[in-house]
C-alpha cells in the first residue's frame, strides 16, 4: 500500500515535549504529515511517530492566498542551504515554479542508487517534451561529506544528467537528515561509503507540495508520469 506524506510546513516547530491542555474546546489538531492518517487530537503537542508539532486543522490548508504564497505543506518553507553541482548555494524555494522530481542517493553506491538513477532517467524519457522544460529532476546526496559539488558534477556528466533539467544537491549532515525525515526516507551508514536507504522518488508540485511517491526499484512508473503531467493542469 502506497503512503503519501504531507510535507511539514515549518520544521523549526518540531517539539519533543508532552501535550499541553487545549483552551479552545472546538479546536482540533493533526500531524502535518498525517502519520496516523486522519486521526485528530484535542490537545496541542507532538506526533508520537515523527515528533513534529501537531497543527490546528483550520490552518493545515493547501489553499494559496496569492500566486506568491506557499501553503503550510510546502517544502519551500524550509530554509536549509544547499550546494549545487555547479558550486552555487541555494534554498529549495529557488526551485519554485517547476514540478520537482526528487530522489535521495549517494554517488559511491553500487547497488540501489544506479537503479534509482536509471528510474529517474526513464521518467524523464517518458515525459512529453512540452513538459520537460517545466520539470526539474533533483538528486540529493545522503553522504554530503563525500559527495562534494565537484563529485556531484562528475557523477552528473558520467551519467548523462548534466542538462539544465538536472540538479544535484549537497547539504549539511543535519540538513540532509531533516529533509529525509520530511520525505519519510530512512537511511543508515553501514560502513564508510556504504549506506542502507529507502528507495523513494517523490513528485512535488510547482508550489512545493508533495503529490506522489514512487517506492521500489524498477517499478512501473505510469502513475508517476500521470501525476507529473497533472501538475501542469
């Protein structure tokens, strides 16, 4: 069963404390990532699964007030700095305006990551040409200490992913961990240059909202293609 997680609005609101009493009896709260589905709570506090702060349901909306606004569930609320393969420093909000197809990999991987890279290229190949100019394929390293911008650039060239539609990102260790938690991607260092990790490709709308996740390696990507195309309507 596929699980789609709603992206956290403001990561800095993460709380580890216990619930406090709600003074508004009519107000209910919910995990912004809906870890427990549609379950709601009468008290403020933090989700027992992801530890993120529960949000008032009335504020947990995807409605945009204007073209310049982003919803509480947009990844563009995150302020982490990232280095690109071109040596530039950006925030995720600078990718706003394009549909994002994102995956977390590391360049020294010899097993799953080459297949994830192949899956990303296969998605690119299947997209109608008129949609490609409005799509950005983003690969984020889970090994930022090894994957420098220079190594990411070399990897991009080696894998024929050096076009404008491809972006590789290196962040801080904490920034990578934070973003992995938002995507529900799990990874663990097994030994130097070797990690175990989830195999998830995520699709975000041009406003930075998660609309689809593809799990597994070499899986049928027809639904992913469909969801990407729907973001242009």
